[in-house]
């Protein structure tokens, strides 16, 4: 597990976010949301999503009990 207890990190890359699994729970959760053909890229942290899709993923992952890395810019935008 990641030292901070994170299951999934979203790393800002321009106008997108790169999905970085930090635990087995993070990988398993991603596998339930993406096609099998993407699993290897997901496990390696090579998949990016648009900001609008990241908001939905964050909400769903949080509801599933995953610990996520904080994303201040996205969080403040979602609350406005």
C-alpha cells in the first residue's frame, strides 16, 4: 500500500488526470470500471481521463470506500 494509505491517486497532467493505482484495492476498483484490454495500462498508471470524468470517478471511488489522493483544484471546482 502507498505510504499515505492511498488506494488511488489522480495526478494532474494538463487538463487531464492520470490514474495511478496505489494498492490492490485501487487496481481491483479500476478493473471494475474499465475494459479488460485496458487493465495492463491501468496497473502501470498510464491511463488519463478528462477532468469531467475524473469528478465522476472520484465520487464513485469514494462511495466504494477507496482512499483517494486529494485533488484541491478538482474538489473546489466540484463544490462550486
